[in-house]
């Protein structure tokens, strides 16, 4: 049945209920529906045609939501873009995407050859103010509505294409697993160009009629704690590295005091040690989820109820390997699964099979029917003929000592060309560096020799994508350089 994803997202909120909260201001659902319809009118007045792409390269805020949803409402394809992309990354995206318009705060950071496509925020807001509200364009379920870019941990980010059908059950996991509803206020610490907050805060929150907290500032532990204290969300969606920093900086318990009742983690592996320490310090659980840009929702969730990582409600998950191999890749099917990639036929064939999405991540079946996340195919490696799970090593190292903020493991060759494990760790400060390395060495001495790290490298910060995922290949390059 035809429809419009933006219209579906905004259909349920009570007119006088608060839809958005940002910088001390609020916007009701009635006001949001009006502003999105006027934004759609502004895009149409500029000549936007159905299927044409609009890049929204703004900080999180009311304007981001208006422009993004307004594009979808008008029948265009909305693409959230990281405002902090490097010049080379932005140029590569522009070359590939064929954007009709780019909405940005200024033209300065867009390459000269593409500046004719830029609409500045000041120009666009004036146009939106003058525009009349228009009706949402009725679209086919598989007509493109949104692009999100994969995190690029294994190389160049891919443009993932989602159809209007994504809005059909986008709120189900948030409602049934997180237990959120219209009375909740949802805050995601990551930025809206990232599919995790875009889905689990904005899309699901709007579909449920809840309130969504927006923060234009880049996330830090202190900044997130301040936003929580100021806006009083009841649901926080964040990533393990930020949860770890909240613990390290002594801010975790305050979040519960300030009203957060549900914590959700995704974007990277959540270690058992981290979740146990979170529970010890706060008395609250963390719901651990696995999702991807290609799935939008968290297709696998662990509710911290002792039942492990299982397919989320409405998600059909099946082992990809027919021979019972373990760990194995899984394939997923659900209404919000992407249509595929933009102009990448090889990747399309590898990861989209018979309408199902098949990520490269590995899962280890457990006796009780649950799964353990075993990392990407590149994080399960062989050392001296034995399998070594780099994710499992990392899970044991992040909370070894208060002098270690975080740690990561990679496989690298020694001087004889034989593979071994190197650990990169972030010390709390220069003074704590000797204690941090001593704690790591002492802790890893108990590991079997083939798993035991051979090198320990201090580093100022682990290399991550803009969405917070670890980039192992950069650590391997750094080890070689050292």
C-alpha cells in the first residue's frame, strides 16, 4: 500500500504533546507537522523532484528535523551527512551521490565545483518561513526515502538505500524491548546522521508519540550528563565507549538520579565487564543491541535478563551457513531492511540475498538458543593455528584498571612474519601510563600463550569512525609504523 514515511512517523503524536526538545526550546507535534509540511513546500518550491537526494549537513536541532523529514514528505531522498567530514571524504561522497541540494550552515566547506548545490541554513529557513504547507507525496513502499552511510570500518563508507516501507514497524523494537511509549523522553548521545540515533530516537520516538531530545554539541561524557540533567530524558541510547567514560568520570549514577530509566547500547560490542560495572554503580541494566545501517533497528537484543542476544520482535534471523559452522554469519528479514547499496553491485550481491540482509559480522550460537556477538570476520583470527577472538580479548581489558580508559586488540605480524596480538590502550593521563601497562601485563599473563598479547602500545585515542566504531586497520598501520 502506498504512503509516505515522514507522514507515517508523525501520524500518532498527540497534537499538544512535546515532540522535540532542544536548547531550552520545545516543539509540539502540531507545530512539527506544520513545520515539516512547510519544509516540504520549500523543497518543492526549489524544484526538488521525487527521488532526488538532499544532503542535510547541519548540527542536530529543529532545522535538521524539519529539512530531513520535509524532504521525505516532498518525495525526495533525505541523507544525513556528518558536518565534520574531512575535505577528501566530503568530496568523495559528493562525487558519488549526485545530490540535488546540500543544506549546510555555509558554502565554505563544500568544494568549489559543488557550491552551486548548497543552500545555506539562513537562506533555507527564510524560504521555509515563506512557504505554504503541502500534502505528503504518496509513494510506493520501495521508493527510496532515506540514505544512510555505513560506518566504513572496513573501508570506504557505503550509501545504504531505504524505502518508505521502513516506517511501517520502525517503533516495534523500541516499544517491545525498551518498553518506551508516548510518555517517554528519548535522548541518543550520537549524532542524527548516524542510523542508530536516527532510528531508535527520532523515528521510533516520533512513531510512538514520545518526546525526542536533540543536542547540537558533539558527545562527551560530561556533555551527555549535563544534557540529561537539563532535559530529564527517561531513555538514553548510547555506545559502549561513552558508557565506559561515564563510569570512569564518575557520572553514571547521576543519570539514574536525573530520571533515566532505560539504557540502550549499540554501535559496537558491549562487554560483560562493562555492563556488570554499570549495574554495580547505577543499579540499572543496559539493553545491548546489534543493528546496522542496513537494518536501521536493533535486529538482535539482549535485555540483560540472562537470556542472551536474541532476534528482536518482528525480525526473522537465520544462520547463513547451512553446515552448522560456528561462529556464523546471520541473515535478517524485516520491513525496515534496506533495499540495497547505491551503485555497488558487488557489495549488493554479497550482502543482500533473496531480499535478506547478510552482514559480515559473526555470531556464536549458545546452548540456550541465544547468540554471542563474535565480531566481524576480520576480528576472528588465527594465531599459531588456534582461533583467537579479538573482541573477547577487548572485553576483558577495558575495565582492568581505572588508569585505562579503553583498549583494542589487533592481529599483526612479528619480525619473522608470524601473526600475534597487539594491544593499543588509552591511559587516563601521562602519570598513569606505567600503572596502566603494568595492569594489562599482569592481567594478560593468565591468558593462553596463543591469545596473550605480545605488544602494548599507549595511544591518545583509539581511531574510530564518525559513528564511534573502532577502525582496526588504522591500528595495524600504526603498529607497522612503530
